[in-house]
C-alpha cells in the first residue's frame, strides 16, 4: 500500500504551461516520487497593458517512501 502527500506551491513563467513546468521541476528537486499536479488558480501580471508573467497555484502529489 502506498501513501501520498499533497503540498501546495506557487510558480511563475512566461506562459501557463511554462509556469506549471517550472513548478514541477522545482518541486522535483526537493520532493521524491512526484506523480501529479492540480492547477487550482491562474493569475497573470500585467505591465504596460500586456501580460508579462503567468502565475499558477497548484497542489503537488507525491508518494512517501519508507
């Protein structure tokens, strides 16, 4: 039987996909066995009338090791 834990993180990037990838890459440096993410919220920073950064709030699921 496996047990998973979920942690919430925020990440940013040049696109929504890039922000998610950045968050997963960074989480994987610290957490082992990352299996999936749920994007809960997407925000965008606007500068001079243009979106210049996307921010995602997501939950990361990872399996605990023994």
